[in-house]
């Protein structure tokens, strides 16, 4: 948040504009071949196509009656994207680099694609990845988020610092909502475990032959 006010104070020449200019120069191209293919896929994933993943996950959670998990997903995704990211975009309204290679909207700071990537890493890690395997997931998720950050600068859609701020905002929003929902998610997990145990016991009783 503090970075947003630093950028807003001088949106055309913030203190780190020199770093952004140097990085953008390194991203000069040529913009073709496998790099373009990877960047294009990541661009699609960060846009409307990527919204299919949380929507499908939400439907799955509702069908399985995991209401606390569904509430966590909705709060994290809508709150992180609509309130945090869009709020910062309208607050700062930083100009984008010249001649972006993909269609973009207003406001370069922060990167919505980077924020969505980091937010989804947190949400999927909380809801789908067992606690014992989360360390490996966080490493993989960090690599994915870094790839998204690279793609946004390689496509000249964002400055480097836009992507750093976006990833931090997305991950931060997800972690904050996880902390808020942790008691409800823990209770839901216990209830789900109890139901599975009861179902397993019922199945065992059904196949055990009567004696006496």
C-alpha cells in the first residue's frame, strides 16, 4: 500500500522508474518463438480464461457442501481482485509502458495478472493441497507467479514494479482471508473427517457377517 502512494505522488517518474526502464529494455525482444507462445498462454490464463478455474472450484465446493471453503474462495477472489487490485489501479492510475503487445485496460499499477496468479496459488494451496505437501506447492506456485510477472513485462503490458506490487497484493490478500477463515475451515475439516469416518464405519458394518 505504501508503494502505491509513492507511485501516485509522481505517476510518470516514481523513484524506481530507472529500474523499470532498464528492465523494460532487457525485455526488448525479439517477441516471437516459444517465448511468445508461453507469454500468450499466461496472458489468456490471467484474463477471462483463468476465471474458469475458481468458478469450477466454487461449483465443486458447493456440490460437496463445503460452505466455509466456498466462502473463503469467494471472499479471497472477489475481495482480492475487486477491492484490492482494482482499488489500487483507480487510486494510482499509472501509465503503462508504450506499445504493449496485448490488449490492456487503464492503470498499470499493480499488475492484475500477477495478483491473480499469486492469489490463486494461495487459494488452491489452502483448499486442494494437503498440509504435508504445501511446501512443495508454495515453491511451484512461486515459480508460476514469477513466470506470470516475466510475461507481463515481456509483453510490455506492465513495468517490473507493477508486477512485484501485484504479486505481493494478491498473495497478501489471500493470506489475510485465509487467516480470517482459518477457524471456520478447521471446523469444516473436522466435520468432513467425521463424516468420512462414519461412512467408513457404516460400510464395514454392512459387509460384516452376523454371528451368534
